C-alpha cells in the first residue's frame, strides 16, 4: 500500500512538471494583460529544439537553454503582433500554436526514434527524499516547485509584482505613472514563452527522453485552463497542476476496473467543472481575469 | 527665481485626419497660483494638459519650465520635472489596494515587502494634507471623492510642484469639492502651482487667481480673478452671447402619473443598490433626483424602464402595475427612458433615421404591412432633424459621426417617438457644451408644458435646480431628503442643504446643525 501511494505521488510529481511550468508562464503573461494561446506550439518547438541540440552536442543542458530560447523567440513573435502591432491576440496566439506544431513536426522528422545519450540528471534531495514519492526526481521537479513559490513572491510581495499586475489591470494608469507598458508586456510574454519551452525540454530530455511529433499531448492547452483555475496565482497554479497530474495517474490505476475511455476523459472533465465553478466564485469575490486581458494598449 | 513657472509658446497639436486640437496656444502660469483653464468640451484643454504631462507631443511650439525650454517626451519625464496630473477619468486600479496604487512606479518604494513602508507613506501624507483615506482599502470600495484623494496623494508622494487637475469637480459632491478647494489652497500656500481645468465657469469664483479661456483650440484671453463676470466668461467660452437664464413655465402639477412604492433593485454584482425608494411623479411636473454617481441612479432608472427586475416593491403608471414588465410593455404603457450612456440608446454605425425608429419600428406610421416604409421613416427623420436642429442635417449619416450634443438630441427624439407621458432622463447634458445644454433644457421644459411628467436623474446640482419643481436626494439607495421649489425659486440655503444631503448628511442632522 505504502509503495502504491508513493508510486502515485512520485509519478504525479514527474507528470505535472510541464503543466506547472507552462501554467506559471501563462499566469505571468496574462497578469501583464496579454493572452497567449500558443503554448502548445511553443512547448512542442521547445521540446524539439532541446532534443535536437542535446542530441547533437550530447549535453542536455545545451538543449535546455536552446529549447527555452526557441520558445522564447516564438513568443517574441506573438509579442510583436499583439503588443506593437495590436493584432487580435486570439488569432495571433492560435496561429503561433499551429505554427509551432507544424514547424516542429516538419523539422523533427529526422529525430523521430533517435535515442538520447545524455538525459537530464536525477537527484536525491536531502530531507525531501524521506517523504513518500519524493525519493529521487529529475532536477526539473524541484526547480518547478521552487519556481512556483518564487514567482508568487515576486508577484505579490515586491514592487515589480505591483507593476506587472497593474499593467494587466489598467495600462493607462501605469503609463501615467511613467511605466513603459510595452517593456513590461514584452518581458512577461517572452518569459512565458521561455517557461513553455522549458516545459517542452523537460518532456524530450527528461520525462520521456526522445522526440516524437505530438508528444506534448495537449498539456499546453490544459495550462490555459489551469491559469484560470489558479485565479492567476502561481501557488494555486501549483495546486492545480498537481491535482490534475494526480487525476491523470489515478485514471491509469483504475483502468482494470472502469472503462479506460471513460477514465481518460476524467482529467479533462475536471477542469471543465472546475472552471464553471471558479467563474461563479470569482464573480462573487471580485477575483477575475486581469481587467485589460487581451486588450492592446494605445495612448488616447 | 522667475515668477512665471510655465510658459506655453505657440503650442499646436493636430490629430489625424483633420482635427486641430490646439492652435498656437500661448500663455504663462505664475508660480504659487491656481490657474484655471476654462473652455467647453472639445476646446483643447485636456490635449494641452496631456502635452504638458508628456502624453502627447506638440506638432509645433515649445514649453518653458522655470525659464528653460523643456522637451517632455513621456509622463516619466514630466514626473521628474515635478509635474503631477489628476486625470478626469482616474488612472487607478480598482482591484488593487490604495497603497499599491500610490506607490505604483515609484522608484523610492522598497523593492521587497513594500507594503509596510507604503502604508506609512500614505498615512503621513494623508495626515499632512487632510486627505483622509485608508491605505488598505481597495480602490473599488472608495467613493469618487476618496479616489481623487488617492490620485492627489500619488502626485504629492512624487513631490509634484505643478499639479494638473482635469475637471476635478465633475464627480464630487459639493462638500467634497469644498474639501478639494481647501487642499489646493494649502498647496498654493506652500508655493505649489495648480492648473485647474474646467468647463464650469461657476467654479472660477471659488478657485483661480487667473483664468485662461480656450475656445476651439485657441486662447481667447487670460484674465485675472475679478476682471470678468459670468456672462462675459460664458460669452468668451462659447464665442457668442449666451443667455444663461431659462424661464421656468408655471405649470400646476396634475394627476399622479408614476408611483413607485418601496422599490429595491440589485446592481450587476447582486448588491441591493436601490433600497426602498418611494416617489410620485405628477402630470406636468419635473422631479429631480439629485445624487452623486453610484448611489443607485442607474439601477433606479433601469428598473423603471423595465431593463432590471426589481427585488421588491411596486411601480405604477397611471394606476397600472408595471412592476417587472418588459421594456417594450413599459414603453407602450407610456414611459420613455433616455439613459445617460448614449451607447445604451444609439447604435453608432446605424444612421440617424435607423436609430430614431430603433425602438418603435413597429409603429403603424413606419410600416407597410410587414415591411418598413422607408419613405415615411425618412420624412419623420427629416422633421426631427429640423425641429431639433441636428447638424449636419442628414438622415442617412451614421450616428457615430455626430457630435455629443447632436447625438443626445437624437437620443431624446428616439425616446419621444412613442409620445410618452412620463420621461425618465439620466444626466441628459453630461459632456455637452453650453448651447446644446441650453437646447436640451428648453426641450425638457417645453415637454413639461405639454403635461409630460419628467423624472430627471442627475448628478449636476445646477441642472437639477434649474429644471426641477421638486427635488429628491438619493444617497446610498435611499431618498434622504426632499425639497419643494419655493414660489420665488430656489435659494442659496436650498442649494447648500441639498448639496450636503448628496454627501450623506441626513435631514435630521441638517436641522440639528442650524
């Protein structure tokens, strides 16, 4: 029984990493008032580039850096369209998503089925490893956990956090106080892209060290729903990502007893229910999306 | 040190395609004074101030600050030069706390855990200037007057020596406005300079050492306090002689038309915004509902018009129970509604004639069987355009191309298509110039003479006093006071008392205070 539980926890932690990273990124993007629906594409691009570079140089860390940069570059494209050119962010984001999927699919053909020599390292953390399920993990498991706490701190306990949140609420107010709205938004969008890329890199270098088209499996889409579920708060993002990961693992365990098709829908039905619940709660408690989410800023 | 702290030299600003917002504007502001910039909407006051604050760049001309020419390329530069601005529409974040708003973008706030230090800074400044506000309150919880204090605190924290206030009194209760004037007086005594932007020349009497009048982007004149009376200020603003006097017709109110009993209405967030309002409106009577925005005016009006289902209470029109009826039933029963927000009544991309029949397209007059009779619609629209002097007189012009005053004329005409016996109008002259305001006021008075009962919901005390036979004061969803127009007209005493009731002072307290 104990090994069963620790097994479930361990697998949940490992599975939730890309979801958590992508959600944390999207939280910052949306907090700054930009909607980026292209996470899936950026993640896929990050996964491929990370794998290709790590494969070519036989060094996973080169891959991580390259994957993050590739997705960050893709996000820069979205930033250019949505912030500078003030294009429709839904269209731009969806295009980015399809573009990223398409490019990684075409360029990745030669890497399908290749075996990676060096993967991301696995560590035992002192103290933490005595907890069930925490025995030893990929370095990204610890990094993403710490990152969630750190990003919460920045957003809610520092001067910069106030600026980021304010830009998403009322850019005109920030502009009047001498804040460069575009700079803040560009920074957050690129940061969100880098995190999506790192999520992809974790997939192709650590979780399943290989490249195959479609290996992101909709995690990018889910992270958009999780961002809302998390009330745009990194700590709730952490809770949401692990909760979703747990449901996903549980649906595997019960496959012997319940129809697997039905179980497979569970992780996706859950955000649907959670979202409708959240929106009712949010209306009552005045916690909703950033007031200027998806609205390009232009000086009157 | 020069006496003239700011000099505008030939400022010209164009907005594409062909709007000339400022045309060679030149005048000087003396240090340690309150300088009023007076002008109608669209006269270019806000554009000029946005240029001073670095939001816009002038196409021609320059600004001299403390004797030196400066290029103010962004608000950041303006702040560094000691300029602060309180915009007409506050630049605040409603979902954030007061202290978060005050230190937003303030480089000397602590980088980590800024809350404690920020609260302290807000408290100190509030005490020093008598700008009472709780640093931990959320901005959305604050009244307009309190929000303005937050905006002023923001400029004080940044040690602004020049404070620009754009239409600061438009959202304030008369007593909040008094408080603002005393804060400005204190700042003036400290040697700070205020630029006070307004279109209400009655305010010039209260503040202002010097007055610059702008019209159509140009400076008409700069005069010192006491050099010009109201009539000449108004004439300079408008460019032609205007009569500020409106003759109020002597109408004896007839039978009760609209009766409201203990009405409770929820707002969009589910909070009871109207709490037990009862009122009666008679034939040929104008009843003014005075109050500052957000005290339940919108919810009351929408409940009467059938746009919002009341929580409790009854609405009778000529004895028929209309509680919870659909907007169409309400209109057919004889109640017309002109909302404050013209986007609620008019559709910008539709033409004048289309907007006029938007609500009453089913009238037999406009129909030929199932189809619209566009010829008769056109004739009707042409008559309206002549009667209401709508410029340009084109029935097929999209409404969005009309000026605010002309749009409001269309909105009123639209509500009057069905010849209502009761008219509910909300802030009918907000944002309109003096001439358009006069036209709307005269129109309402002529409707009164025809026997229409008018419920005038307005935050503008001058407007309420000009038009109303009876005044009800709405505060936090309840009627806190009522006044009947004396035979000789309203007195200063009435004005003062109604103003105080708008700020929440109850009738009993007024008596005790005497």
